[in-house]
DNA sequence: ACTTGAAATGGCAACGTTTGCATCCATCTG
DNA sequence: CAGATGGATGCAAACGTTGCCATTTCAAGT
């Protein structure tokens, strides 16, 4: 910076003020400084600034995993908003609860970020309190944390609506497919299941919940299990599109026509759901991230309620993987004459 | 840090040395300092360290987009390796070439990261030179940059092999589906197309290249166009699984049986490819990222050739979306009697 | 006992910024 | 025309580390 000062013929303070757009610099000098900085391709060192201002200009996004579609979409929203606020995004993949635990205990974020955005982390009380200790504001994304800033959807209501959609189509035997990862049930799936259970109970229908591992593999396993049941369901409601897609794969390979023999509904509106004609509950994933990032930025500016909750809407996207059940259902699904084009 | 020093009853220098594991500290003192730091839940400020050491402990990963499956997988690999090296990962989504341009011009990385990993950025010479100006080592991931450290696969060879696979099955009319984003052809697609063209030429088969927009939508459009051709191809080789999945969607909705009437081959081995039974060229995406991160870390330690190239292998994953063509091909594809289970 | 050397520790300057305060100068007011 | 006002600018002290150098301590060798 002193190089820039020398080149522009002014003092360090003036350069600092000019480059930050701080008031108290004449337009002429400001331009001169800008030119000198450009000529030297100089940029301020955030580290040095942080040292005196105390702000790092960085926000950490903590995700359990990086590969699933959901997190890429969420990070895209976060990234865009953070950049608009002039903040950089650090990304940490913490894995399961155990990984998170060891991660949080090490407190590497302590004085190295201004805020943390925890994406879909499924924390229990103890872990939430641990995060409080980091010493910077934590915004919860795709997750409701009482008394703390969070952005989320109403998973229970959305799942109930999707379930009622199937019920209203005439389905009675609707199975819910949930995943159990190594670390127990996830917060999100729990809520979706509760919505399903409630809708089923209200309709007087018998609930069937099958639990398999996460992802398409789990969905495949669940479909296999349900096809082997004495009285197989006419509809599957999967915790996520990933799971639903696994089930669709098994059904297709088994030549069980969807939706004629079995209807399938997912959750997320995954990018691939459209291609698969999967009826699903769409949630605004990127917007979830964006809202969390905006909330974090507002928190840093001091203009936000530190316990603000943002509820985002969901929408049932009706495609062709779910329809009214066959009127005369039998235990052995027949192949309908779909070559006639009769849906 | 002075708090820790006071509590441990030693000087600042000693605390600094003890906490960094530097030599010249007695085990007793080291333990005492560690305890004091833990009691105060103190962690060193990287910013302050950076100021004097000149190293930031941060590496930037620049990706064009965050949503596609590919980048999540790549970032997962990068993240894991960087963490193993004690480095933090900053992620920037730069969008298309124009976004990258304005981004690089602003040089925000200049003195704020130790290295940059450019993931699948499709840069021309001018842009590559621009990146050189950042002043920190740049590692190219999923992209070959002459004279610069890069990690990549042999796209042309892999595409040629996939094309020959179709040729050897008996296909002659094989179309290649490529995408054109707003910024022109991508580097990667170009190479894959070249491999396809070469294999077709060697077999004396006529090449057909269709260009549509990127992603499943583009694949859908391409499939629609090919179905409307006078002599439609018996096989589609798509630039990526995303594109292939779009094509599969159109074919399924149109009741064109895959692979009986049309074989489809993709590229990437997307997580969903397995569920869709998509035959595809698998590339080790996470490993691509991991290798790039390792290379970056090695570069920072000074123990790497600054022009090192890492070539990773690909593998043709044969599933059920591609098979030998029907022996008596006709212009109007018939529905084969697939209910008999005859593949 | 005295020297020698190595290991452990402390003191202090420096890293590149920001910011409060002092200073300077030009313009406006009475 | 003197004095007040206020904007532009410079000076210097921090911020929390690290790393060089000096000092102390202690054990071993004479």
C-alpha cells in the first residue's frame, strides 16, 4: 500500500480511505489513488484489515456432504448473496455427526470467520450449544433452530399435502420411505414423516413406514421390499428425490408400470426429477441458501433480529409418476397396454 | 494470545512456539500452554499469522457453476485433501466466461489465498495468462493447461473408446450430442467430440454432430431433432450424462425403447446414471479434485514441478442403455416385445 | 569449581492495514 | 479583514501474530 501511496503522492491514510470509498477524500485524489493502485495491480490484504477492524470478510458454510445435489444448489444461493455483500465463502464438509463433533470441538472458525451458515446439519441440543460457543453468529439453513436465526420450509405441512394428494387420487395403501444414515434419523426426514403420518391418520388410512439407507440405493432397497409385501402399496412417498429415483429404477427394471401399478412421489425437485417425470414437492433450495446468506449479512451489519425465522414456501410439482390407482387392484401388477398410448 | 501467556505463566513467544508445535519448547511448558489455551478456548488468528508469515492458509477453488453434480463431486475431493493439508477452501462461482473475466480482473485473490484451483474453467490463452497474474500458483483441474500444473483425463481417447464400443456392437449411425453454452464450445466437449470424430472416421462411418444447449434440456432437444431426421441414428453418444438423461427422458416419453430402438451412451457416471441404467464413460471426478488439491499443497511446500501434469484413467461402465442395434433397422422404430423379457 | 555449549525462554521489531486526532488550507460569515 | 467553519490530508498508535536475537538455565566436560 505504501507503494501506491508513493506513486499517488499521498499518505497511507489517504490511500486507505480512497480505496475503501471512505468519506473525506477529494474526487481528484480518489481517482489518482485508484489509478496508481490499478497500475500496480494492488489489492488490499484482507488479513491486515481484519487485524485492525476485527472483521474477516469471510463466512463459513458448513455442509454435511458436498456431493448431493441439494448442497450444490444451496451453496449456489449462498455464494451469490455473499458475494453481493462483499463476503467470501469458506466451505467445510463435515460429514456425519461425529465429524461435525470433532470439527466443532477444534473451533477452527473461532476468530477466522464473521459468521457461520450451517446447512441442513441436523444438530441436537448439545451440538447447537457447541456451535453457539464459536463466538460468531450462526445461521441455520434448511433447519429450524429455536431462538436462533434460521431459514427453512415447513417439511411436515408439505409432506402432509403430498400425502393428501395421493389420498385424494384414491390411494389408500401409501408407504413412506425414509432413510437412516449412520448417525440416526435426520431432522428433516423426521418432520416429513410426521406430516405423512398425520395426513394418513386424518384419512383413517394405515401408515406404512419403511426405513432403508440413504440415497438411490436405499430407495431401490425399499422398492424391492415393498414389492415383496403381502399386500403391496399402490403408492410410494419418498423422503427425497434421490430415494424416489432409486425406487423408480427398481420399478422400471421390474417392469412395474409407473404410475399405473405404483405411483411415486418424491421431495426436493431435483434437477433430474423433471427428466424422470417424477411428481415431487419442490422446495426453493438455492433460495434457502440465499436467504440464509442475506440473513447472515444483515446480522453482521447489526440490523437483524438474532432469532429471526424465515419460512419459505413449497409447491407440489405434478408430473406423471403419480396418478389415480387402478380401480381393480390385484396383488400381481399387470403390464397395461401402454403401446396404445392410453395413459 | 497474551491471555494464554499470562495464564500459563510464560511469554508470548513461547506460547506461539508451543501452539505451533515449533521446536525449542520443553514438554512441560508445551502441555501447560495447551491446557491454558483449551481453558480459554483460544485459537490463533490466522489473519495475524498471515500478516507476518505471508501465507494465508487458504486456497481458492473457482468453479463456473455450483449446481451441476460434477462440481459438487470435484469440490468434495478438493475439500478433503485441503483439509488434510491444513488448508481452508474458499469457493467462488464465477459463471460464464464473462463473469470469470470481470472476476479475474478484480484480482480479489491477489494476496488473499496461497493458491488457486481452477475447476473445468475452459479458458483461452488470454484468460490463462490473466490467471497467471494473480501472483499465486494456479492448478488446473479437469483441464489441461500447457506449462502449468494440471489434472485431467484423456477426453478424446475416452470418447473414442466409447464410440468404438458402439461401432463394435454394430452401430453405424451414431450421433454425437454436444452443448453450446452462451460462451461457445467448451474445451472438454471439444475434445470428446474430436475423439468421437476420429473413431467414426477410422471406421469409415459418417459422423453426425448435433449441438443444443447444455444440460438435460439440450439433450431433450437433441433427441427430438434426431427422431425427426430422415434416417435417424441407432445410437446417441452424449457429451455428458446430464445431456444423455435429457435424451432418455424424451425417448421414454415417446415410447422409443432404449436400447432396442436407440442406444444411449453418456459421459461422467453421474450419481443418477446407475438408476437410469445409463451406459457411460466414468471419470473419477472427486479424485480429479483430490489430485489437484494435493498438487496445490505440494506446490506450496515447494516440492512440486510447477508444470506437472496428472492424467487420470477413465472407464466405460456398461449398463443397459446401449446394446447391439436391431438387425433389420427401419425408419420407423417398432416397439419390441419387451414383455417377454427378451433383452 | 569453572568453562562450555545447547536447550529453553523472553524481548522486541515487524507485518499491512485502519482510525482517532492533529494539522492545514480554503471558503464563508459578520 | 479577522475569525469561524469544515473538508482534506497526514501522523502515529494500535491490531495479534511470528521470528530474530539476546538472555537465562542447566548439565556435562574439564
